[in-house]
C-alpha cells in the first residue's frame, strides 16, 4: 500500500485512524490537507475552535458550548486539538458507533472529568445548548422544556436520579 499520497500525515497516524474510524486512507489524507491549510501549526486552539463553531450558529452564542465540546475532544488535555483528536472527534460525532457516541456524550456532560455526571453538570450543558438557539425559536419549544433549567430537570427525571445523585 504505497503511502505516496499521504503527504505529511505520518504512516502511524494514518494507520491508527484507518483502524479507529470509518474513513478511508484517501479521506484521511484529504482531511489532513484541509486541516493543515486551516491550521498550519497542526493544532487548533480553543479560541480557534470557538470561532469555527460560532460560524455554525450565527444566530446564537456558541462560545460556552464550543468550550465544552473542545474539552471533550481534547483527550490529552493539552489545550489544543491535533489532527488525530480532530478526526477521531469528527468520526465519533458523525459516523461512529452508538456506544462511542454515548461515550462522547458522557464526556461532554462530565464537566469536571471526575467520571460522574451530576444534575448541575446537566444544567450547565443544557444552558450552553440553549445559548445556541436563536431567541425567536425558543417560543416554539414545548412548555415543559422551553428553558435550560426545565430541559435539564426533564433529562434528570428521565435518568431517574435524585437531585444529589450522580450518573456513573
């Protein structure tokens, strides 16, 4: 398997990504070329990630939610996303298996990274999500979940946990 088309992406990373995602070698190489064009340093800072995320939600405030998403993707906690973290995150949130998506969702809600989710963490993420919703669309939400607090409470009741309990 000639890797001439892989350019600057290392063979080790290419093989690991092929094993751990559904992306083909060609797709990974294309993603890498785009990544390097957008991020010549080979890393995305939290601020750059927030700027990118904000473009997807021009009518909402994406800053807080983007911080949480970034934290969940930054698996080595170095304050940046490298190409491998970026591709794994892309795969996990788009084409990944259900259990991987659930693992990611858990890491998103586990704000303090202690291995548990509390009601206050659910409320924090719901608040961040609600900031993404344009104000004129909030009125279309059902009355029992038209605020971040109501949505968080509804989720917590669905999980069937008491106020001071936590999800592991």
